[in-house]
C-alpha cells in the first residue's frame, strides 16, 4: 500500500456529518476506510469510462 501523505477536508452541515458518521458505523468501517471504499468505486467507474471512450 502506498504511503499515506495527503489530507482531504470536507465541510458538511451538522445533519450531513451525523448521517456520514451513522453510515460509517453501520458499515463497521472508519471514516477513512469508507472514503477509500468509495474512492475505489470511483476509480473503477473512471477506468470503465476511459475504456468505453477508447473503443
């Protein structure tokens, strides 16, 4: 795994923060783990889009 050196900051409403925290807890993942999970999904979608465009 690559060395973790970067930080991302998001501004959320109180309700959004509460929902995010509840979601992470329901998935039994930390906020970092959940963010990386979604980033993996985004990367796959981007790869599929790039493949479709090159065909």
